[in-house]
C-alpha cells in the first residue's frame, strides 16, 4: 500500500504468511488503507482509494460469507468510524489499470514483491493477530481462497494418479501420428471430445461395444449396417 507525501512515497509493507493468496493481499490492503485514513489525527474530509483489482472492490461491497468476509467487515467498520468523526466525509474507491505506468500502482507492486520475497527485511512487517493469550503476533490463519485453490489442484492430481494406474501400455493413448486440430480446439468441449473419441476408435459405437464385449454384434442399431 503506497501513498505520496511531498516528493517521497510512504506506506505499509506487510507479509501475510504462507497460506494466503494474492486476492487476500488485495482485500487486506483495501481494508488497511481505510484503517490508515480513519486513524489520522484529524478526520479526513475526503478519502480516495485506488486499486487495480475490480474483484476486491466488488467483494468489499458485500458482507456475504466466503473468502475475504473478514476484510469486508473491517472495511465497513473503518468507514463507519470515519463517518462518525466527519459526517460529510467523501469516500471513493477508484479502479486503476495494472502495469500501465500509474506511478502509485507501480510503487505498490514493487513493495508487494519485496514483502513477498523478503518478509524480514527493509521495514516489512508481519500482518497477523495476537495468540489466544494476547502475548505475541501470529500470521493469519489459512485463508478460504487458499483452500479453494488447493481443492481442484488436489482433485486433478488424484485423477491423474488414478488414470496412470489404470492405463497400461498403449491401449488408451492417442497415437503420435495424430495431432491436435486447431479448429476442433476452438470448438465446444463436448463436440471436441466426441471428435477425439471417433479419431481414436473409442466412441461408443456398436463396433466399439462389440470390441469391449458389451454387445453381441457390431451391426449398427440405426441403419443395420454390419459395422
């Protein structure tokens, strides 16, 4: 999170732990920006937060259960705090394009990379909370976004391991002489799947069912042709 004071950039560099996603950092930074504004000695009359993640702006606007609900609540608390101090305070969230030469955004990206790579160097703090006894800071617990990403990755790995155990030899492997057809690749997934089944001889035709011993004859059930 970066802001400019005079001719120099000031802000906060925080490491969130190793069980968070990039989206968690976007949500946390938005809530942290509101916290910094709310804790100013004199109540601000206008607060403008620039962010390059439209999804983070949309998530903060909703308090529904799910990833970043904690940061959505925090953002709302700091907004209420500022409005209690200054009744007509104007709070705006503005989107800015990433990696497009916007000075503040480029500075924030540089600091984010530094915080991720060197969490214990050059003014990088650990974003966390106190333990149950309130004695020492701890990194945030594993985020829901991190869990949601791991689930499909683990399912994919399990499916790949399962398929390798069942496939032996070249029975279910596409011949090396067959190459991907670009027109098929751009088509609907259902149609592309049927096309490749036909090309490899594994479409559920009567001939295939006869070969797999799931039918008594290879005769077509529609036109009565022998295969």
